[in-house]
C-alpha cells in the first residue's frame, strides 16, 4: 500500500478544485523528461530496508557447548563474541593473517595480500594516514552495528559523503572542465523546476488540487529550483559566487546551459545523493574502520587461530568436524556447532559432505568485483579548494575521489583515488603499474598536477584478494530483483544444515555489502540455534 | 623440455621489479610469509578444483605438465588472449614466480590427496567415444596422459574445465601463441570437434573413463 503523500494536506473540502489530477501531473512530468530519473530513484529507494530497532540477543547459557567459527569476518567475530559471553567454548579459524574480512584498513606496513600482486603499504606512519579499502560508511539507521560500536567502545565520527564543493567531471561536458557539484546540481534543479512549474501552470486540471495545494506545490517547485516570480531559472547563488559576497556585492556564477549539463549522465547519481542508504547521517570509526574489528578482538582475540585455512567440513548428527591447514600440517577440530562465514564461492572448493542442493545454492551466488585504490597526498591540496571530505564524481573508470575527514589541516592526507563498485574488473585485470597510471591520468582531469601531488599508491582488487576472491555476494541474476528460486536458495543456505552448520555473513542476506547485514545474519543464526536448544530436551 | 627464453624471463623479472618499486611497495612485510603457496585459495582444498571460481583440479596433474603451464603463464604464452577469461585471471599469479617457487609449488601439489572430479556434464558417450579416438593418440586410451607426447592426463579432471579449454582451443584463445608448441598441436587436433555438442560428447566419454578409474 503506497501512502498518499497528499493525505496530510488540510482542509480538503470547500476550495475549488483545479483541473489536473495527480496522476496526470506526474504523467506530464514524466513526459517532459524530468521525472524519469526521479521515478527510478524512488524505485531504488524501495530497496532500502526498513529502519529497525537494533537486534539484540538473549541467548541461553552455553553450558560448555562448543562452536567452531570458520572465518574471522564481522559475522564470525559477532558469533564468537556473543557465544563467549554466554559460556560457549568458541574457536575462530581464520585463513589469513588478519581478522575483519572486508573491514580492511590499510595504513603504514599493512600487507595487501592480492594474488599475484602482493603489496605492502608505505604510507607515512601517522594515525590519520589510513585508507578504508572495504567497509567505509555506517548509516545512522544501522542500529545493530552502532550498538556494537557502543558496547565495544569504538569511537565514531561523522563521515562526509555528499559535498557540494567537490567536483563533477566528464570528458563529454564543457570540454572536460570539472565543475563544482553545487554548480551542476543547482543549475540542473533550476531547469527541472522550470519544467515542473510549466507543467503546473499550463495544464488544465480535471480534479484534485485545491488552490491552496497548488500554491504550496508551486512554492516548493520554485524553492527547489530557486526560480524567480515568473517561474524562470536565472541562475542562483547556490551554485557559488563568482566574486564578492562578504564585503563587496556578490556576483553570481554564470549559468551553465542545460544542453551542456545534459552532456553527462552523472546528474542521475548527483541528484539522488544523500538518498537511500546514504540518506541518514553516515559515520566512520575514528582512526580506521578496523577499530570495530579491534573492538571484537579485545573481547575474543585469544580465540582466533590465524593462518588456519579450512580444508574440509564434515557435518554429522552429533557435531561438526573441520580439518584445517596450519603451520604446514593438517589439524582436526571438532565442535557441537559450526558457523561459517567463508565466502560461498570458496566453500565449494572445500572437501565436504554437503547435500547436492546445498552445494548448488553455494555455487549459485556470484562474486562481486568491487575495486578501490588510494594515494598518500604530499599536501592536502583539496583543502585549498574548500573541500573537506566528500566525493568527486567522474565518468572515467576511476569514478570517484574521496577526500578524508581524518587529519584536517595536517600536512598530508590519504585520498581514495578510485572506487568502482560495478565493474571493478576493468582495473583488476590491469597490472599494478597500469592501475596506478590509470588513476593518475583520471585524477589529473580534476586536479591539475595530481601526478605530482600524490604518491605511494595502493590498490585493492577484491576479486583477487587472498581468501576472499570477491566483494560482495551477487544473488539476483536479473536486474528486476530476486526470483523465487533465488529466495529459496537463500533460505536453504540460511537454515542450519543438519541443525549443525550455519552459513553466515552479509552473503547470507538480501542486502549484501553492508556490515549491518553481516550482523543481522549472525544474529539470525544465533537466535535460530538458541530456539532449537531451548526446545530440545538434550 | 619446456621451451622458454631465459632473456625474456630476465626481462620480465626486471619489469616486475621496476613496477614494484614504482608502486612503492616492498614485496614482503616483516613477519609475513614469503612463499608463493597461494594455489588452494582458488583451486580448493588439496587442489580439488572449484567450479565457482573456474579453477581446475591440480591434484593428480603431472609435474611436467604443471611446470610447463606455469612457465607458459609466466612468459605470457598462456593466459594473454582476451578470449581466455580464466587464463587471464591465472596469468598474473604466475607472472612473479621464480623457478624455485615453481618447484616448491610442484612439490606441494605432489603431496595432495587425489580425488577424481565429480561429473557435471552429460552427453552422448558413444558419440564421444568415436571422437575420442583422435584424442587417444596422445592422451592415451584411458586418458592417462603421456609425458613423451606432451599430453596431460584427462581422466579425473573437472569436466567443466575441459569444456572451457576445448572451446578456447577451438576459438584460438588457447594455443595460438607462436611459442606454444604443444598448444598449436592441440589446436590442430581439436579441428575434429564440430562444435558444442561434440565437445560435450567427448567430455562425457572422458567422464566415463574417470568412472572406470575410480573403480
């Protein structure tokens, strides 16, 4: 049921109705071209999960039961932490040298264990010189994650996502000259508002708006686009001042022609910034997102075995046996229950006794290919351009530049030089040298002299990261969303195998790539097991 | 003996070293492992093969064949053609390997438990048997392989991998590099395969040989 957005407008009676129905109005808007993107954006918004209370657990005492946790990603850490609290005997087997999975902060000395491209970060050794190569943003609606940050005393700070002072660059627009986000979006909104106002005023209406409603709506449209009394957009100070404004008269920047703005498709993303998942205030862990991992490890760090690579999983009626390779030898572990956050596409490569439909479901999930790169900047040149945090958008393959909040006004900073969450294979398939050159060339288009301003590149191609080979799980094969068969596979993997083996992680959710999903997946498994244990006599 | 050009290899190693220094990265961090035993991340526990990441079974592959392929990958003889999607992913893994690393990896793989692959593909086994007569010349009647003829064992291998490789040979995505002598031979032989159905049939027949091997 779609809530009627007009139902709060009172009074509805007595006033003469003007002759355009809402439907016709929206139709007209769509016909003028301005609303296509808006409709799409609202469809995208539909994907945003409902804001919920934080998920909390009330688990029964463990009474010495044991659990093996395969993988030290966020969901695995959460299970270990929660079970340890209630007296379970837990062991985490982590294949790599670190916990956190795709919560990965790169700083001085960090090993980036990409297959075929091992890197060691040589940023200067300073607290603010770090790069969140995986998880980087916590929406304020992700209550469960925020709860853990509070419980584990992880200090948080605001993350700046949308910043109108950042740049927009497209080779096809204005000869490739970058413009400020504020310029682009202000002008585009002005032109869109003109279209909307025309649709409002030039159309006969056969039903619904009252004069008062129409006046309110028109007022919003004018305000949205900063139109003048004649409903014409004549530029706006919102796009920035060309000069003056404080001690001298302010001079408006020239309007960029609509035709020029339409040379780029970046507007579709720019106009829905701060919507959906990035609509709430965003936060980050101060000093790097892996502070969250550290928080968990302060509680359960002694239960982690590093460089313990699982080789086989044998799910039995009375427990789970796991073999893993550690220090050159194969060791057997046994526990009553097993929680597995190893990526599905790697589980299929293990020796196991899973039934065929379970294996088929594991193999069905495709792996994402997100890619990020970062540089250390010799100086914080963006601050000279009024930029403190936020994202520059480009149409070139590097796509984004992120400016750090950490270390404001220090000499150096670490900037994200590329983030491709859709087609990361473009850079992944390059050599390190080619990747870096590509990002330098792309960045140069926004920041002249970039090549000399940045140094010490690191790249993180998740598709090739050791023990992960992907970011993040891609379930639906059709852009229209999840099919019933896909949902059935997902529910099959979510349910415990033989009551003993739980697949967990953001991969076992309908909203992969977010930490909150990993936590909720872990909580689902823990609650399910808790219920089973409470209901079973043994 | 595999055919490789020592100068080419030296050149590549220098290039890699230059790339690494430009990228500002040392090759190892203190306290981190230095070996190149990465295979099982993709190829699965004991190199059993993992279809989800299209990485074939390594356990049971003969050392001479693995060595030749690693050297071919390292030299860009294999895994450089844009049509060879999986080979392109493998090539960078081998690009930085030293001869010592390759021998170390082969030693490691030699110690793995060999489990014949589970069939995933069906076809007309009788038709496949007829087609396989050509293959048997080099790969052997039981698909056991022959080092002398440079033909790897096929029985026990992942069928989906064999399909991909046959498709690649047919399309010229594998075996077309001028220095890939064995690959060129194989390309000539794949000419007997008329298309997708023939590939499935011959692989189905090889699966039946795998089943016999298990017995």
